[in-house]
C-alpha cells in the first residue's frame, strides 16, 4: 500500500515579482509502514514538502496523493477533515498546550477532533503514555518536563487518533544529541507498535542514519538515497 505518491510535484512562491520554486518537479512514493527521513539544509524545501503532504499547503503543480486521495482537489474544509482523520503532527518546538496536563494534551485530539467516548479516550491515553515512557507524568504540565519528555508527549498525541501517517518537522532540532537519538528510536518503535507510517525531516546528517528510507533535498530537488535500509 502506498501512503504518499507525488508526481511532478512543484510548489512555488511569489517573492517581490520573482517566482521561487521551493519544491521543484519531484516524484516519489512512500509505502505504508515506512520510516522515512527527508534530509537537507535549511531552505532546501523540507517544511514546504511536509506541509503539502500534511494538507496545510496546496501544490502549485503536479499531483500529490495521500492515502489514495488527491489532496489538491480538496477544499479547505475537506482538507481539515482529511487531516484530522489521517495525519498526526510532531513539531520541533513541541507545541504542547501549556495549561493542559500531559494526559489532557494527549487526549485533546480525541476530544476536539474525533469525539471519542470517555472510557475509550481514557484507555487510549493510558496506553499511549505507557508506550512512550511517560506513564508517571500524567498530571504534570509541559513546563515541568524536559525537552525529551515533551517530545514524548507530542509523539503520544500524534498517535492518539490512530493516524495512518505521522509527519514530524525537525522533531529533534531542540534536543541534545543523545535525546535526539532516543526520540528517533521511540518513533521507530511506535511505528511498529501502532502500525503507522512516520516521515520526519532533519538538517542533522547524524540523525539521518536512523532512517530506514532516506531522501535528500537540495534546492527543492529530491533524490532517494536509501530504500529499505540499503544504500544505492
Ligand atoms: P526547509 O524546511 O528545508 O528549511 P522551506 O520549505 O522552509 O525549507 O523553504 C524552502 C524555500 O522556500 C526557501 O527558499 C524559503 O525561503 C521558501 N519559502 C518557504 N515558505 C515560503 C513562503 N511562505 N513564502 C515565500 N517563500 C517561502
Ligand atoms: P483556494 O482554492 O483559493 O485555495 P480554499 O478554500 O480551497 O481556497 O483554500 C484556502 C487555503 O486553505 C489554501 O490557500 C490553502 O492554504 C489551504 N488549503 C485548502 N485546501 C487545501 C488542501 N487540500 N491542501 C492543503 N491546503 C489547503
């Protein structure tokens, strides 16, 4: 099963009368269950690409299918619904809600986006907190956690509503080296345990070795370096 299919995908921005191709005519396929990294320096187009896959931004040209749906045909409302049902997000600055506890942050999408029944919600939150290793932090607030713990909460939140695809834009950028590797390993373990797909971006060439499938981005152009763990 293919979870993402891009064909001749281009995203351009108009900047002071000039057209900048942030993503230029790229083709790729990502299979369900993959653990994929987009690697490239700042400005190479990683966020632009993830934002399109996440239905936060529309392609300028070409086609982009996510879970079989051509997302360039969706209007704003349909895109929001599709996003809520299909995709989970992890951010470099964690984006936790400061006035909610750990458990409430993880529960939030189940309550606000998907309206799960109370007992199922509570069970899901408990399962996820244990899976990501923060079972004893349920009633803490984000400011009481370390960076690594905050990112664990964010991973649990992204998994909460059983998203088929999780997008993580520079998830390790605000973590120290060892913590960064632990978060990548956690994401990989969660991919196995919860049967989902992870795509993460990074500018850190040390981190990229942890990916099973690797694409590099340079000036909006994409090339595949590793597929299924083998360098080609
Ligand atoms: P990365 O995530 O790899 O740092 P980005 O996707 O943020 O790269 O940016 C890729 C290119 O597109 C850069 O040249 C950037 O300046 C440009 N760009 C990104 N977003 C916009 C925007 N909203 N308007 C104009 N240019 C943009
Ligand atoms: P338009 O067709 O003029 O873009 P929409 O209401 O469809 O109007 O979208 C408004 C904005 O919402 C878009 O510019 C885009 O940023 C975002 N958006 C809407 N649909 C999608 C989609 N399918 N994927 C990504 N972003 C979308």
